[in-house]
């Protein structure tokens, strides 16, 4: 739970949304795809900058 408490508010809200409001596997997969896409994009930017 410590990690959760240290996360930015927006990430906490996303996690809570997933647990409380996502009722279908399709919606969950859409969210997953979007998050992975943005995480991978940011990783590449960080690697490029270093």
C-alpha cells in the first residue's frame, strides 16, 4: 500500500476507476492498451534523452 500512497493523484484515480467502474473486459483492455502505448512512448523518450 505504500507504493499506492506515493503515486500521483491522477494515477490513483485511474487505478480506482479500474477497480470500481470498469465492468467489462473490453473496456479494461482499451485502458490497458492506451496506458501501455503512453508508457512505451515515454520510455523511448527517456532512453533517447539519456
